[in-house]
C-alpha cells in the first residue's frame, strides 16, 4: 500500500462500486426495477412523459426548480435515499441521509425519521445512483411517505444519475465531513 493513501482510496472506491452493483443487481433479481425508458441523450427534459415512469409527473421536480426552491426561505426538506457512499461523495446542500431505502435497514431508518416529521412538510426525495427509471430507492421511499399520510412529497427527476444531471450541470453540492 502506498504511504500517500491512494491505495486505501482505491480499495474504498472498489468496495463502494461493488456495493452499488450488488444493490442494483439484487433489486433487479427481486423484480423491483422497471425496464429502463429510452430518453434521448441530449434531452433537457426535467419531467418525462408519464409513459416513461411509474412516478406521476405531478410528483416529480426538476433540478432547475429544486435549485430555485433551495434558495427560498421556506425551502423543502431534501432527503437522499441513495447508498451512503454516494451521499458522502457529494450531495445536495442540507440534504438529510437516512439510508438506501431499497434495504431493510435503510427503510427502517427512513421510517423512523418520517415518524417525527410533520405530514404536511414539503419534502423532496432523491437518489441518483442510476437512471431514475431503474432506481431501486426512490419508489420505496415515496410509497412509504404516502402510506404514512404525507401530502407534499416530490421526487427529484434525474434521468441519468446525480453526477450527470446535478453535479455536471453546476448545481450546488457539499460533501460529508
């Protein structure tokens, strides 16, 4: 191992990539993933047509709109439901983390947080691990909040992933400490 820590970084990165692949594979094997919709690579569309998703367009928010809402005094609660390594690498400023909701542990932590949150709060969920049409995390989180009676919940529509649709477009991010 190199003394500059690059060997440790490579090991952590390799572990993180393997964890993400296992999460996606297990969700696919268990049938929890929709077939991917084909969106043009040059698409700037924030909200896709209803046929491309099972999340109603009325329950989605685009990156531009969320960035504007984050600048307001009454900004929404943003909750990252991605795997921990993605949240730690970069996330929306002020976003809460309560576990990847495709896992039992993550979903239990998410439910515990939701139990102490007002049902009428403006909440935005996001993951960004993969194209939203295949994401194993946003649907369980959205369904859970609906089951618990939350009335003002949206999903950040990231057609490709968090890196492509948020970071590369210059929206604000922060890293975990």
